[in-house]
């Protein structure tokens, strides 16, 4: 590795460390300062109605999800990943970057962004346990297909876009559910309408989530500065910080700020 490359990777290491602290500070703040707002998670198992002699779903409260710690967790997951990559995992990180991949990124995203999509869904009214599990799983699968995209295309002149295509399909489904619930709540009128801050969160985070896919597309098309894999890596890091920060502070301002 040349001196120039040594300096490049060292700068990226410092950059990742700074990003880790930015995530950590926000995560601790959200955990400590947020109020005790919770969102309900329901099960809807079939129940036999003896009056009508028919089966119908019966909603039962399964869990009250504390919103503040949940927001903190997706920030802290990113902090842990950044600290790992800039310390004990640094050598492996550099080896992977030279090969045009970063598996830790996708493992972290599979957890943190899946938690984010669940919280966005819950803000829109997706409170069913089964729907929440499916949203989390599909979003996690999208990220693991991103990992497969990088692993499958090692040394290829012409990339195989199959993982990217399937990942995009998996990733859009949770958003379809969110938009169905969001617009359904609006159409119902009255007190059932989502709070004002949710109107800002859903379109904003939808754009951010899709920007990650655009960044990967530009990497594999090698357009402009994306010819350098490290440029795309920095873009992923910045996008991750901005998306998580925007969601965290929008939720905090909308419902978690102590009164």
C-alpha cells in the first residue's frame, strides 16, 4: 500500500471515528432526555364469536414499545459499527475496502435501518406485531442483498444486478405498507389523522432510504467520482449519519421532548 493510500485510509479511519462519536452523543442524549412515550404493539389472533358463530380477529396488547430508547438504539448501533471499524476491525476494514466491499456496513444497516423503518411504520399506524416483524425482515433482507451485491461482483467487469434488483423489491414493500396506512389515516379524518411531524418524516425518510440505493448504483456504474469505491463509502457514511439524525430529531421534536 502506497503512502498516499496509507493517508487516504487513515483519513477515512479518523472520519469513521468522528462519525461514531456523533452517533454516540445523539444516542445517549435520546436515551437520557426523552420522555416516556410508548407506542402499542398488538396481536390480532382469530377468536370465535359465539353470538354470530363466526371467526374474527381480536386485537390484544402485546407490548408497549418505549420510543426514546428505540430511537437511541439505531443511533448506538451505528456508533458501535464505526468504533469497531476504526479500532480493532480497522485492518480488516481496509482489506475489504481494497476489494470493493464493506460487510459490516450492511450488517449494521440490517439492524439499524430495519428498526428505523419499523418506527416510521408505527408512526403511520402499523401496530400489528406480524406486520412489524415482516417490515423489519424485508428491510433487513434488502440490506443483506446489498452485501451479496458486493460479494458477488468481486473482480467483475460487468456487474450482476440481480441482488440489487431483488433488494430494491424487498426494500420498497415496507414503504408501500407505510403509505397505505399513512394515507388511510388521512382519509379517515378526525382525530385518527397522523400528527403533523409524521407528514414531514415519511416523505423525507423515503427520499433518504432511496438515496442509499442511488449511491450503490452510481458506484457500480462508476459514474464520475464514484469510480473510486472510497467516494461511495464516504457517501454511505454521511447518508447514514444524516438519515438517522433527521429521523431522531424529528421524532424527538414531535413527541419525545420533555415538557
